[in-house]
């Protein structure tokens, strides 16, 4: 009888824990689709990320919902289009936000994944860049913890406790401080070398995770480093020449530091057997720094290079065993699909109270299916990004199946690409497939008009030297 009870408890323990898996979302800032070596980088190796990919699944047709940081992060947090919350470009100072027709911060009425999980008993922590309110002179934004987090630690673009950077160049005698004014956006403030701040976030996240285990609570943790966002500050003994060289030095150092996080999860039985880790980037690369691989476009652009992101999903206990180490080439989904998908994985019903734009792709993420989103994905360019490196940018984009259309706000100037045959968006099919182009353009315009408006049309007209239509 005793032996049977012991056996029952041994079996029931892991099964009970598996009811609420731990979740870690690792979001990298301004990294290109082709910058992990497991996604094709030949100039720098990312061995810790590569190992994670070899133990999980790589997704090659995953997107973020904007080509620039704040709205991309808004979609991840809310499971909705960021346009719904008037966050359509990076949040800056108060005047700049108003000039572009944007909110000053994410409205507390917005649904958040953290709040849903916390309501279901999760310990919730945010460690890293936030950039959804509280930066420059916007000092009255909500604390990060008001969005559903038990604990937060951020950089100069968020309210609450933070790490601020000390910088060192080769031959410098003393470190310098940058973004010192951010001290007024909440504390306590810890100053540390810019090149080590990812470790600082990890050193805060690991005790939080371990405490949740001790408290017998599942956890949801954001680790959102900002290393590969310019300006680049690698360790002085790893200094390189040129923008690309400096970027790669920082990328390699970030990968090295992330190894501490991955090893801790992998080497802790309570975590390895019941944790899902997601790794991806918030938008395409800054020109001259990261690489978009085979794709056209960079940060700020609606071409593939601005919105397609490398995604790795790791979970030894949840990912289909036969799919471990494989590459999913076909499933099309986006960052706003993560919230409803993770809630399903966590067995939390958030759909009854929240109208997500995202869809439940949990089976695809875990390698149990190859489904794509049913609905198209729409994008609207940041209002301040009509010109990028001298090239006039389309205003809207939509992906339906393998087709991608880009156009102006009124549906004109159409560009149509078949991404299955032309992932580099080199051959415009719009003239030869006029009906398809018109149909998709109408869909894009209808979606655009259904969303709150920013001042993109006016600012775009000024950028092109045209008279603005009020």
C-alpha cells in the first residue's frame, strides 16, 4: 500500500506541475532575421542560441506586428494589433509622441498576457527593456508592475527599478554614464557596465524563478535585453572596427551571457521538465548593423526584413519529440498570436474576456501541427518612417497565404509578391495579377481605416515634399 502511494505521488508530481508550465519570453532588440548562426550567420557564432535551437524548433515564417520596437512589444503584451492602442512607432518624448499622433504609454485598460497569467496563479516578472511608457520627459506613465507583473527591472525606457549603463572604450581611464536623466523615472537605480547588463537582468530573473519554484507557483518571465540596439558597447577587450563589427561583437557577447540563463533552466530539474522558452527579435535590423538574411528591408520597413523574425521554441517536456531539432519552414503566424497560444499552453482561458487579434497556434508552436494563422496579417508603417535611407516606403501591407501586398494608404501603388517563389520581394506581380492586387489592397485599406489613426499620412506627405491632405 505504501509503495503504491509513493509511486502515485512520484507520478502525480510532474503531471501536476505540467498543468501550469513555466514560460520565459526572451525578446532581443533590433536583431535581424539572419543574425543567429542557426539562421545562417556566417560572420559570428551564437553557440548558446544554436544549442537551444537544436533542442527545440526553429520557425522561419514568424512575424512581429510592427517593424519598430514599442508597437512590436505592444502586440506581444496584448495579443492585439498595436494600432488599437495608438502605439505605432517608438515612444519618445511627449511632444514627439503627440506630433506623430500616438499615445504616451500603453493604456492600462489594454489586456496583457502578464495580467492574465497572474490571475491564474502565476508569478510574473519583467526583466529588461520595456519601452511601453516612461521615457525621456514622460515621467507620469504607469509602473511596469501595474500591467500585471509582480516584479520588474528595466532600462532607461520604463518606470520602476532599473539598470543604467556605464560605458568604457579602449584606453578609457574611468567609465562614463549615459541616460543619467532616467534616474527620475523610478528606482532603485543600479549602474553597471553596458556590456554586462544582460547578465544583470538574468541575475535578477533567476532568483525570481527559483523563488517561484519554492513557492510552488508557475512563473511567467520576460527577459528583454537591449544589447544589440545601438549604440554598441562590447567589452573593451572585444572591441571591433566599424558598425557591423561592433554589432557582431555585442551579439556574440549577448549570446555568451544568455548561456547562464539557458544552463540554469536546463540544469534545474524543476525547470527543465516544465518550462517553455521562446526566443525572437522585436523587429528587423538597423541599417549597417544586423542582417535580414535573404530578405528585403530593414527596421522601420514593411518589407520582410523589417517584420520577419527568427523564432525558437524550446521545451523538452512540451515540444513533440519527433520535431526536436527541426525547422518549420511553412507555418505563418505572428507575435500577437503568442498571447492566446501561451494561455492555451498554460491552460488559462483568457479568450472569454479578451477579443484577441491573435489566434491560438499552440499546437504549431509545440510541433504537434503545421497550421498557420487563418486570418491575414496586416501592417501599417510607423508614421515617422516614410523614407528609409532615401527610399520611399509603402504605407500598408498584408500577408494572405503565400501572397504579400504592399500599398499606399488609399490602396494605390500596389506591390504584390509570392513569397513562396520570391521571398526577397524582387518581382512585383501586381500588373499581371490585377484582380488579386486590388482585392488585397481593399482588404488592407479596410483594416487600416478600422483602426485608430496616427499622423502617418500628413508626416509622409511632408517627407515626400507634397502638400498634406488634412
